[in-house]
């Protein structure tokens, strides 16, 4: 059995102008609603991988769905919120203005340190990833191979949970767009 975890293609990014933490919350919503950048095409290696898999799974976020469709695989496509990216916590700070990239690193770091405010905790994300592993394993048992088109942070958590469940594969499935890791049992 095989599960392949692939990171989605490059999405359309909202403007990177400086904004408050409060405005960053809207920026994140816009990013999560964005689809693929028209120039973001899957690598031949990613397409070959997709075509060898008998099932294709993605999150419910548009960038994941469009990435899955662009692989042009004849596989079954399942889209489920259990596979969505881990939300970022936000704050209602108005005074400091920073680049969205700096806010992203700041809030993701705070999230790893336990700050959640409006997002799920790291513990809850690991529990969700564990449930996602069960679902992916069921699909892999039925179809022999499954390609999951997911997201940067959730993919890493998912990969860790796969390895804890007895799957062998890389610690990090890849952080760049269209990169992937192969897990076998």
C-alpha cells in the first residue's frame, strides 16, 4: 500500500502590503479562498505520481481542489475538510503594521507555542491528522495507492502521524509547491 502526500501548487497571493494584525485576518481569509496561480503547473514527476495512484484526495480549500484537478488524473477525487490546512490564530492588534509574511511567521510560531485564539490547537490538529491517517489508510486498503493533495503545515503533521502509525517515508514530505513524499506499508 502507498500514500503519497503532495503539497498543492502555488496559489494566487493577495497583495503583500503592510497591514495590522487585525487586517491580516482578512488577508488570510482571502488567501484561503484563492485558487491556483495560472502559471503554477504540476511537475511531470507529480503528474506521473498522480497517474499511478488509484485514488486522489484533497482538502476543501480551493488551491488544493484546483491542484488535484490540474494533475489530470483519472482517479477518484475525494474532498474533505478533515484535510484542510491548519488555521492561523489571529489577533485584533491595530497599532503595529507588518508584511503578511512576517505576520504569518509570527502567528505560526505563536501557534506552535500554544497561542490559538480562534484556531484549533496543535494538539487538536494532531488529533485531526490522526483521523485523516485512518481515512487515508482505508482508501489505500481499498485502492492500493492514494495521492493526497494537501498543505504545508498539515502535510508535515500528517506525515508524522503516518510514521507513528507504522508507515515508512520521509519525516518531511516537502515544503515547496508540487513537492511530495511517498509513504509505504
